[in-house]
C-alpha cells in the first residue's frame, strides 16, 4: 500500500529511505534521532517541494534500506513492524 506527500523544505528523499512526517505534514528523511517516528519508506527519489510516493506496508530486504548515518537496518525492524512494514534479513544487512 502506498501514499504520497510533499517533501519538506531543505530535504532530499532517496528511494527506500525511511521517512517521517514533519509538524506541517510534509515528508522528511528519518534521522538517527527520529527512528521511532518512522512513518513509511520512500518508493522513489524526490527533492524539496516535489511529491513523493511512499510505502505504508510491505516486505523489504534490510540490505536495500537507505539508513541514516549511525543506524543500520536492524534498528528499523521494530519501528517498521508497528506500521506494517516488515524487513527481511536485517541480521546480514550492512549500514
């Protein structure tokens, strides 16, 4: 299942990057400090002001996830499960 939203000012979103919602409802990249606030997984690349499609549910390989600096795919396993995204093979995924 997918949805879409506008990328927040100053943000660049990459395909399979965990995203979160800003206070104004725009889309931002998850940082090392906002992993618990993950809202979805970007389905495509997008720049500030552009519409971006993102996954709300699904199953993905941990090695394909674009993680923020200092985090790895296994750090997203529990937060993603809460929203219906399931990561496979996170033990073998690299940062």
